[in-house]
C-alpha cells in the first residue's frame, strides 16, 4: 500500500470517529477525557520516563504520588493542560506555540535562550500547514515536521503537541468544529483546570497511536508511512471503544432515571459524565452531601457495574468508570516498553558520526533539507489524489 492509500485510510477512520463524536457531545467529552489522560502519560513514556496513567490521575485529583517519578508525573500534567486546551494555532500561532513550548520544557532544566525560536519562525511553522487543512492529519504532520526542523528536534514532546493542536484546528477550519474557545487564566494551571472538559477538536492522539500494541518511534521528518499505519490501527480500536463508552453512558443514564424520591443519583451521574474519576470526598464536596450518603451512592454504582474501585484499598479510595479503569491499570505503563532512554533521546544523545560530525538534528539548518521534507509531503498528497481518482474510476466502472 502506497503512502497516499495509508493517508486516505487514516483520514477515513478519523472522519468516522469525528462523525460519531459530533453526533453525541456527551460521548465526545468522555472519550476526550480518557484519551487526553492516556496521551499525556504516553507522551512522557515515549521520552523514556516510567509513568502510569493511574499514578498521574491519582496525583491530579489528590496530590497522591504512587510509584512513578514525581517529575515525570508533573511533566505529564503540564502536557495534559495543553492537550485539553490547545489554543488557536491558526488565529494566534505565536501564543499557542509558546504555550506548547512551556509545557514541553523539561522540569528543572533551564533552556538556553539561544535555542529559543523567534516569533516569526513559530508563525512560519503554522503557515506551512495552512494549505493542507483539508487533510487535517497531513496539516498536523507538516506543522510538526516544520517545528522539528527549525528546533533541531530538541523537543519531540512539543512536536507531538504541535501536531495535535494543528490537526484539531484544521478540523475547525473545515467547519467540523466550533471556534476554539479562549483559555481562561484561572484554568491555565492546577488540577481544577485540568479536570474541566476538553476544549479541543483533535481526533488523532499521536503518542497513544505509537504505543498501542507495540512501540514506534516518533519521527515527523521520515516516519510518515509508519505513523499513518499506527494511526489507522489506533483509530480502528477507538471506533470499537466508542461503543463501550456509549454503553457505559447508557447504564449511567438508566441509574439516574431509576432513582427514587430524594436520591442524588442523577446529580452524581451528571458529575461522572464530566469527571470519570472520583473519591467520596469529591462527591461530598460537589453534591453537598454527607460522607455516608456519598459512599452509599458510589456503592450503588459499583454494584450496578458502573464504577470500579481504582485503588483497591479501604482508605483514600478512588473510583473510575470501568472503561477508563481498564485502560489506565497499573499494567499499562507508558514507559514500560523501553527502559532507560527512548529512541528520540538515544538519537539526541548518540555519539558523533565518523569524521567528527555531530548528530544531524543538531547541525546547522539546511533550508534545502526542509524543502526536501515538504516535497515528500507534497508527494504524499499527490499519491492521495491518485488513490481517490482510482477509487472513483473503479466505482464508475462498476456502475
């Protein structure tokens, strides 16, 4: 299968997921809540840091740290902030990309001011993608490749966030999404903002796609074909998972409609649809009920199979919707596939090549190299046109 056919398949799967989400806002909110948690943990894992989604969530909602490295968890939470609120890369490119760079900066490491891209360069990164918005995945990939080239591949985390921001914004430009909402200053940091519903339009989480069922390196300069294969496979999985999420939402709605008298079950169900990880203290605070009432409501949902005990202990317990609990169990460590350095980190720390040349990512930029990269993407688009044309010819012949 050529690269155009891979791209057509990936976009077709993305369009199916997008259509389902647009038709059911509650389902869209729950899917993006789950997926953003998984993407943040997986993105840190691709950098070689051991982190579980469960550990990240527990720190998010309670300040509790389990076995994971604290700095890795903090990094994941910063990434999560941008995933939930990517900003408007087409309307305000510099502000959106500066926010991405701040979130992707390693904790405790000062960045050399000389490595900071100029505002004009950040605007050019987004400009590279604007002509490709009819194919959102390719628009995101082109922006990520341009950023990787201009930044000398210094931050793969930022590249993945650029991809998500541009891919989602491209769907808005095609009329599939409402205009991006402005980011409230009070929602910028802290768990309160992170637990709010995602204000995003992305469909493709790159780190989840690259780590689902195996491990692929993130390489926006050379790895488009492999990435598209991983995306198609991941979106195919999500199409099935959306059915599971819809079933869970239906069960929650049934519990709410079946509540009698002065029960606060309906209020708890509404809360769970926006916040699928809770503790008894969170329920008490949100509903204004006693601890006994909160535990009684939670127990009802557990018995009905609508909630799962996430921490498996009798104190400081947390519950999650079953699908999320299964997907972020302790066994799913985002960094567990590769111990130590990731492929990206290995590449950046590799020995000099024979002849004294350094890692090519850190050499002086060659504008012709960027032209070659963009030419490859042009070829991909041409190949996509050919695939569509052939499909149309076969359909006409069959008719």
